[in-house]
C-alpha cells in the first residue's frame, strides 16, 4: 500500500530522516516506534506532503506521490491525523464530520446559487452518514456539542470519525493515545481494529506508549536516528537487543 524508498530530510545541520526505506502492507495496522527525535513525525510529514524530501521517493499504491501537495495526497485517499487534534472548535461535532468529504457540490458557487436542491440532497446524505459514524463511535449524544467542549479522549474519537467520513484507503495515525485517559484508550484501540477489519483500511500508527502499540499493531517498524533499525512482530521487537539498546542504552 505504501512504499518509502531512501528518503532523506535535514533541517540545518540536523539529519531528521536518513536514507529511510519502509513498506506498509495493505490491510495491516503497522506500528512505527522509536526514541524521541527518531524522525517519526518528520517521516509522516514527508509522506503526506507537509515537507518535501531532500532525496528519495514515496509511493502510494505504486503511484509516485513525492512532490504532491497535502490536499492532492488527501484526494488520493491517504489520510492523516495529528498528535494534537485539529477539530474546528466553534463547530458542532456533527458539522466537523460533515465538512470533511472533498469536492462537495455546495463548494461550487454556481451550484450554491442555481442547484440548491442537489446541494441540499447531498448535504442530507452527508448528515445521515455522519450520524451513522457517530453511532458507531458511541458519540451520538454529542452531535450538537461544540467540538471545543469535548474531553481529550473524545476528541481522538472525533478524529477517527473525521477519518471515516473521508473514506480513505490508508491512515497515518499520530499518537492515538495522546491525551486519552486509560478508561477510553481501549475504546479507541477497539474502534481502530473495527475500522480496519470492516472497512479494509490500512493504518500506520506512531505511538510512544508501548502498551498501546504492542496491543494494537503487527508488524512494528523501529526507527532510530532517522533510519529503519528493524521490523517484526510485537514479540520480536520487544526482545530485540538493538531495540533495547536504542531505548535504554547499552
């Protein structure tokens, strides 16, 4: 589904990503871990067009997407979330979901003026889909709440809902455990698994909490100093001497 080949990115004298090559197979929930400063977020930014690499290529479904803009990559059904959620705070939970699908009829001025029936019909369909998503996430009672009033864990669930509205084929999931209380974390993990299984969505997950990553992901890729150190099952990664040294020192 995703192939990164010999990717390099430096900022000043800092080599953030160093000749990095990884692959993510379709249908998997693949983990990406590494010590602080390993280059995980920079790699996400390179894959999704927020930064351009110094060298190397990124392929999504065998298409070279290296020089595309973020919105062009989004339109190819590759979606990402952020460690700090980016909901539209002054809009309701329901509105946050409905605005996600791209190329809606109402975005066209001609349609907004002269094809109002078509715009209204499409909007009703979007609302119906959004309500179904909220029921799936067990957030139906939150639909009219302003997004800014949600606690951190439910903002992460809203992120998953926004992702479902985009109908992606692959998601780069950044720190799904960040700001989520333990009481909600299992729910987030369960929803990620359900979305992957029921909708066939592929995930690449960055997470610092090893309990989350070991429970949710297989395989797991380990990044150190901007390059791939190893890859394997949770059991293999946990017992790999190179990984232990990278995290704890020799």
